[in-house]
């Protein structure tokens, strides 16, 4: 851990008579009691105060990425994370994992946790499906298992969460910072806001409003101090075409300290391994077609994965970019969605009664499974977060800040991306993933990329070779009038860098020139095995990911990494 | 032109240029599978020669699947469309008649589209007029099509079109799968 360069907050007025003093920005820091001052620092760090809390756009004057260093870390050690830039501890994790408390899964919490740790993860989120049985039994019953696992595997952070059936939409991960009320808050959230529990999954304005209310509930629970933090990320967002662009925007705007992103890549990445030795399905189980519940504007292309990634993320100039071009912070992740794993050798415990017990009996040794489409947590998909410490809050803060990059199959080991003033070559200078560089208009700006290449074999026993890195640049054009917009016309691959083999670390830089208008940059890289012109045309993305072939896509032979964006705002 | 025929209640009749009537009906089916089930089991569409029966995704007054039927020799009596779904039934009939949209479940030759056929055979055996790859490319006539015994072409610009994707080296298959993995599936 090193120093942290300081950003300045621009706390906009947010006062009210019923607001506690730490939340009331009309009360200066100096007038707070030490306890209140500490509380304010915490809220500010968590992005829950002032501009960080209110802003749904980087244009509005900063967001959670500008959190100052936390000063009450809830853990110690580095958990195997690698502080490759000397500033952050990079911790790999997975926020989408099922256990025997899901009706379509089977493993114990500790089974998932032990594998996650062995596969190199530092943090995981247990996300069993929300439904009537789970809200009644599972959400409480899983907690002692999680608490026990935290004690047993001390260098792994284990969050309790939920796979939320978002009213009117798809699934999403919801998770909270551990604490005395973690179960109570999750249970109340699930009971009141889960689409399966309440029969509100079908699309309608009323159900969309319930989803918004659920997100606001979580934010309120944090502000009421019942929990230390809560996050929501949309899972497999394009799988069924039911997450419309206006819903994604509305979630984010409902509370940008809670609704922070989506799976850039879905789980189930083994599902497209060819039969008979594999499931022979669509990669990520993306194999559906439009239904009456789908957003009618989505093209058929959105129902398939592209290089293992969701169409919203994989399309340069597509839905994700349309949010970033608005200046709307919205981050991507990559997870296992592990239910039942490919080449597993266990089966559900005999004599299980899921409905009565809220869980399956502990798994037992069983026949080899070649028809399951999931990897263990960390085996294939990883979400890397740049935390300021190893700890529950620090990881959530880092996710909220968007200091996140994702990879498949261990394609790279580390990523340090910066946008900096041309004359500022100090390590750690400028803005990194999820951040914003504010400059005087006309200042010369450069993007720098330092990438640690894979040096050891991945979990398929080969050393992945990064072949190409693409830098994607787009103008920030401000709020859209049509909330269902899912294109960003100015965004394109601005530069591509070939990676010469045989090196441990590669560095690239790309001058943005004298920046006189708001823009953003993001990065993507590939093993170069499969590519095709992007959906917006070869002029936008000459060598993008190719659509995955149903039943014939080996995930180990088509590896990509993606970074979250950095904005440049001239004034 | 939209006609209301008294003996069919609110079911909607329209006339195509070739004078084949197109009937729209909407019973609020939740998804394609439910609509197809109704077509097979209730209407008995398999026994109606020359029939083209389509499903249509409709968002109002609530998301559901409407149905259109076009048969040269007429259709059996069909149940009445509930009043609130009449616009959906009208929409389905209009879309079918104009060839703008509609996913064909029954059409001449559908029963011959089983196993693996070439593109040329598929066009020869059935009423499908065009096979394209997702993205617009046109496959060669000799390209094998893995039908999965489930071929659902759709109306695009007046042409009954099958959209396909690659399913392996040199092989294509319909974009739509008969058995997509459902969400929260109990996979074992």
C-alpha cells in the first residue's frame, strides 16, 4: 500500500432539517463531534455524501471514484492481491455464486469458498436465488454457513448477497457489507422487492417502479446505518432481452451508490463446450430468442455472447458506451454464476427436500458431470478490484468507484491504466479505472497502459498469450433525450497495440492531444484467436469479438479482458 | 382493410392481395410455446393444408403472444378474442398480411424440415423463400442446415425468411432453438 493522491470533493448543498449532522453538508466539518466527523468521513469515503451520493453523471461534479482514502479498514493482509501500481491492492473476486440454498444448485458455501480461494480469489458473494422459499428459510439459514466459512478461510472475504429477481427485468446481484443486520436487511429486501416472491417479474411500469423502490430501500438502509454498504449489479443483462435501456438508466439514477454496474460477461462460460464431452449449449447459456417480455428494440445479436461477453459490453458504440457517453458511471464485472460445475464429481445429497428445508442436503460423491456449463469461482472468470486495503468495505468501495477490470482464463496478470497530463510521468499520476481527470481545456493528455502479462499457467494448464490491446475512445455527449438509447455514435477503437511474445510486462501510451471536450477511454484485450468486425462496422471496431457459436465455442481458446472507463473533463 | 365477420365474433379478418384471408386472434398467451401448444392441440393446425400460422410478440395492453392464421380453404371456428386484446389481434393480422413481421409456426412444407438439409432443399421443400445468416450474409445453396426439427421462419419485407447462425464448421442452424435453457433451470 502506498500513498493516495488526493482528489477534491465539490460537495453540493444537500441539507435538510431531518438529516443527521454528518449527512448535512451545511454543517461544516469543524462543527461536528469527533464521532460525527468520523461518520462523515466514512460516508464521504463510501461515496454516500454530497456530489458522490447525488451525482449520476461525472459531468455533475464527481462521483464515487473520487473517494478519499478510507481510514478504518476492516481487515488485514493482502490476501494474495497484487499491488502492481503500488497504490491499490488488486483483489480478484466473483459476485455471482450459488449454493445448496438455490433450487438449481447444490454446493455448500464452504465448497464454493474453498475452491474460490484455491483458484486465487480474494472475495466472493454468495447469491442464492430470491424466491418464496429462500425469503422464508434460505436467507436466514445460509448465514451461519457463511459466518463459519469466514472464520475457516480467513484470507477470503465472503459476502452474503442474493440473486435478485429484478421486478420487470432480469436477475441482479445484491449484496451488503457484513454486519449485525446483514440478514435482516437482505430478508426484508427480498420479501418486499423480489419479483419471484411478489409475482412482479413481468414487464410493466408498476413493476419497474418496484425495482427502483428496492434500490432506494438499500441506499436508505445504508444511510440509516443499518448496514455499512449495499451494492447492486445487473446479471446476464442481455440473456433474455428483458433489461431495457431505460430500466438500466433508471436503476443507476435511483441510487448511484447502490446500483453500480452489470456483468460485462455472464457466467456459465463452459456451457458452449462441444458435446458429447461438454454441454454443447450457447456460451453463458445465451441461446434464447425475443419473447413478449423482451425490449422490442434489441436486435437478435443481443441474445448471444461475443467472445464470451454480453452484447451490451462487447459492442463498441453499443449500450454500455451509450451510458459512458452520457457521463454515467456504470461498471462491468465477470463472474462464474456457479451452480453445478463442468467436470464436477458430486451430486445433490440423497433424500433432499428443498421446499421443506430451504436447501438441498449436503452434496455427495457422484458421477462425472460433462453436461453442466459452469466453472468454479475463479477458475475462468475474474473481477479484479483495486482496493485501498484488504477488507469488506474497501472491496465494496473499490467496486463502487469502478476501479475494476475483468478477465477470462487468466489472460493478463495486472492492468494499470492511467489518463494523465502529458508532462506528468509520475507513477500513480492522473486518473485510473473508474476515475475522472479534470483539466483545463486544451491541456495535452496521454493514456498510459502498463500490463503485466501472464507468466504462469491458467486453470487449463497453459500460459495465456495476450496478442492485442484495443483502446476505445468516445466523446461525452451528455444526457440522452430518449432513455432507451443504446448507441454511442462517436465511440470507436482509436488505437490497437500488438503484443510481442516473450515479455512479462508491456507498456503503451496513446496521446489524446489537447483535450478541449469531455471524453472517455476504456481498454480491451484479446488472445487474438477469434475476431470479427464490430456490429457498428469495421470503421468503429475492425477486430472485435466474434459471436460465439452455439455448441462449438471453447472458452479457453477465446480470451478477452476489459477495463472500466476513465473520463477526461476539460473546463 | 380490416373486416369484422359476425360469425367469428371479434376475430379479425383481412384480405391479402391474393384473397387469402388472414385472421388475427389473441388469447393472451404468455409465450411462444403456449401459443404453439394452443395452435396444435386446440386448432389442430397440422391438418389444415396451405395454412400459414404465425406468432406475434405484442406489448400492449400487456406483453403477450398474439396469433395470425392464413388459410386458402378457410379455418374452423375459433374462440373469440377478448375485447381488450382485439387491437393485438388486429395488429397480428395486419403484420402478417403485410409481411412485416410474424414468426411462422405452420407453413407449407414445415413437416419436411427435419434432420440436416441443404439450404437449397429447405427452400425447395417448404414455403420458406429466403435463408440468411444473422448479420445479413447469404449462405451457399449447398450449405448444410441443422434444422433440429424446429424451423420458425419470419416475415421480413414480405419474404418468409429463415435467420440462421453458424453451429459449427461449415454448418448453420436456425437462430431460434427449440429448447433454450430456461432461467433458473433445474439442469440436473
